């Protein structure tokens, strides 16, 4: 009888496999932001800069993607470039519900937060960096969810797969308060580093208190180690504010998001196309300022995740530190 396992689909890059076998810190990076979230050439620049930031923090980067039926954990430099430059319609977006479809076809798929978590966890990785997680989309202008009822599979994945997921907060295009409520119901701890308010993706402040906060990365690492050590099966969401110099002022972010959501509604965009559509519309509305914020926060999260992974490895070694 055949074995039923994701592991049979994994191709772990040798540098990543060696690091994991040696107990060295590794950070998974997602690839939907490369394939669908950012335009070329910023997507390739961000992907390379994120890997470099993880390395500078003392960890090994593992960008996760799908190609020709294989679940790739860690991309060689030429593969990263191939994914970033592959013609858009030929690259699909793979999440938990579309994972089988993405693996059953030839060609590339960018993995969302949910699909990246599945591959990273199967490979034995504990820390993952992204830009912003998916969540509960906003209701239509009339306040009714109706045809707009749309909750990202990222939220259920956070509840069922144990990792430390580093992000800049739920994406600002979402109903952030509703997203936090779902995370609470599903038992996912959400912690902000260095501030009491929830980081707001493009902006440093989402306008809501974070469910929990810690003063610094050391305290974050201790909380992550405790959470993962409990074996509850869920992830912990670590929220890092976008770097000050590249943040969008909150009013500008709120205004662009509101206009983009109204435009999406008027254009009838929905489903998996919605998030990429909104990000592109906001980029146009802010003259590229949102892309600069998005780029800066992704690379910054990769850097923080690298340091977190290194601290977790130190905590594994009793008697040291
Ligand atoms: N963060 C970014 N840009 C992105 C995404 C996250 O800065 O493009 C992607 C992530 O892959 C996330 C996905 O998992 O958007 C959510 O899509 P959806 O709302 O369709 O579940
Ligand atoms: Mn959706």
C-alpha cells in the first residue's frame, strides 16, 4: 500500500537539509508574494533581500514553492529568478485548498502562508517569515458579507500547524478586528514586539491593541519557545511593526485601502484573485509607496525571523546561554 504523506513530495534544498540535520536555525519564506503579491522586478529584489536578511541574522533561508509536482523547500538562486520571472498566467497560487491542484499540474505555483506552512512543517522548520497574513475580508459597502464572505485558509492553518509565523500584522485590506477574533477562537496567540498596539502591515499601528505584547525579541523568543514546547499544535503569530522610515502614515493607508476595496466591489473581483488585485490597486493609488512599505516590512520580518530562529536553537541547548 502506498504511504500517504507530504514528505514524499518534498524536495529540500541540500543547504537547508544539512542545516536542519545539524540543528542550525532555518527560516521558511513564502512565495505567493513573489508570484502574485509584488510586481517584477521588486518581487525578485525582495525575495533575494529576504534570503540575505535571514543569512545576516545567522540562519539559513528556505523559500518554499511548487514546481512540476514537487514541493520545494529552499530554492537555488536560478530557481528563485525563474519563479519571479515566470509569465503570470502560468504560475498559480497554492493554498491548502488548492495544494493538490497545484501539485497535480506542471509548472510553478507560489505558496501562500497556509501552503508554505505545510511544506515548512513537513521539512522540520519552526520559523516562517511573511509580509502579512490573509484573514477575514471586509464586508461589502452595505455592511453585508454576502457574496464577499471570504476567510483566508491562512487562519485555519495557523490553528493546526505549529510554527512561529513572523508578519507585520494582518494585511490592512482585511477586517482586522474580525481576523483577530477568528485567531482567538481558533486558539492562535498573537503577540506584538515592542508596542502595545497591533502592527498594521503598511502602517505601524492597526488602530487596535495587540492581544499580547512583549518588549523585545528576547522576550518574543521565550514566549515562542514556551508556546511551541506545549505541543498544542497551533502556531504563534509574531507581529513586527513595519520599519518607521518606510511605513505609510495610517490615514494614507486607511484611505487607499478603503478606495481599493470599493473599487474591487465595483469591479466584481472576488476569491483568490482578490488579495493580489487589492495590493496592485493600492500600489497604484499610493504611487508605489505601498510597494516600498511592503518591501521593507517583508525584508525586516525575514531579519527578525532569522534572529528568532537563532535564539530558539540556543534555547534548545541546555547549559548554554
Ligand atoms: N503578504 C504580502 N503579500 C502577499 C501575501 C502576503 O505582503 O501577497 C499573500 C500571502 O501568501 C497570503 C495570501 O497567504 O496573500 C493570502 O491570500 P488569500 O487572502 O487569498 O488567502
Ligand atoms: Mn479567500
